[in-house]
């Protein structure tokens, strides 16, 4: 009987463990930027966007920045048409707004992003 009850007791405790891990975790805002170059696939321009992203890491309020080039996929559900994507994490919308109006970000948009890209999509969401 104990051989049956002991595993069941362990399974009953799993939900409590996963809930306790989330306690105290504050929500974060994710800012996703997906960019298509005017000259699609241009390695030098992709590198220029990524180098600019490295400079943006110094802006106060930005918790993290992940970025990279498109990983082509044969799966029809995957959009492999873009060139570069960025995922930024902020504490909240106010921190993101300060980042967006920071002179370094505005300069990057004006001098690098807009001149090189034909299309940009942005997705913002709150991570629970």
C-alpha cells in the first residue's frame, strides 16, 4: 500500500512546488522587434543592426537584450522572411518608455534602423 501512496503523495506536492517557485516573481515587460532589411540577407547590414543593439545595452532600465539573425525553417508556420530580431526585457512600461526616448535609442532608430529597414514589427507583452 505504501508503494502506491508514496508516489501519489509526491505527485500531489508537485503543483505546490511549482506555485511556490512563482511566488514573489514580479511581472516583466517584453519588447520584441523584428526587422526586414531593404537589402534582404545583406550580411554587413545585419551585422550593423546587431552592433547597434550591443550599444543599446548601456541604456538604463533595460534588464536584458537578446538578438540575432533569422534562423531559416522549412516549417510553413515559421516566418523566415525577416533579417534580425531583438527581445528586450524591462521592469514595466514606464522603464520601456524611458528607454524608447533615450537619446542613444533615438539616434539608433534615426541613423541605423530606419535607413536600413523596409519593415519593422514590434510586439510588447507582459510576462506573468
